[in-house]
C-alpha cells in the first residue's frame, strides 16, 4: 500500500487523538491540570500520537495542505518523545484548549468522503 493510500487513516488517528486530548482537559483549569499527573501524562500521550500520525502522512499530502502547521505538530511530538525534560505543561494545556479545536476542523475538511 502506498503512503498516499494510508493518509486518511493517519488523519483519523490525528482527529481521534486530538478529541481525546481535548476531553482530557475539558472542564478543568490550568491549575487543576497542573496538579493532576494522570491528566498530564494522558495529554502528553495524545499529543504525541497526533504528531506521530502527522509525521507518517505522505510528504505530498503535507505539501498540498500548508494550512496545517505540520512542522509544529511534528516538532511537539519530537519534544514529547525525545526531550521530555523540556515539556511545558502550561503550553500543552494551551495547545489542547486553544490550538486543537481549529486543527480538528482543518483535519476533518481534509478527510475523503466515506465510501459505502
């Protein structure tokens, strides 16, 4: 299967993980989030999955959709996976509450129509 044929699956993975990330911080404050180790780990993992799926999208797909900040999404994954000492949980909270809603909308528009 060519990388381009797998792109829709990676988009779905990104959307699913983004929705989970939003649910992780829904209804809580940054202070509450900062004191909850389980939520912090859950959010880190969801954001890591988003970045990993983005990294696996074909380059041609990424190039065709410059409205999505692919480099930032993948870069955040790299920090979470490899530079965990630099994780800023306040920034991750901001990402989940402010940056993910428009990202989810953009990704949903990129999904191909479902086939019967």
